[in-house]
C-alpha cells in the first residue's frame, strides 16, 4: 500500500484541484469537463469520454447557471 500525503493549497485554484483529486482517489468521478484560462490569455478545454454529448451540454449549462446565480448574489 502506498502512503498518501495531504497537500495543503492556499489559493482557490489549488483547492479546486485538490478537491477534484480527492473525488478521483475515492472513485467518485464519472466524467469531467474542464476549461482553464492560462496567463497568456488563451484557454484549454477538455472532457472525458465517460460522458455523452447531452451530458456534457447539461454539465456546461449547470456550470453556467451556477455562475449566473453567483453573479446575482444568490449563491457564494
């Protein structure tokens, strides 16, 4: 058995990566969609093959709604 170490991240990017990694280690992830804005102004997108087209669109729309709610002050 391999010993694991807890990594403590101070910034929100590291916290999200750590959270995703914990879900992955616990085998709780069925699929992933990601978009990353890089410091040079470009961005990268990706998704796993475990989700079909309609599931991917639904996940993107769910994320969009969360951002709209956050912008309106309805959620944190």
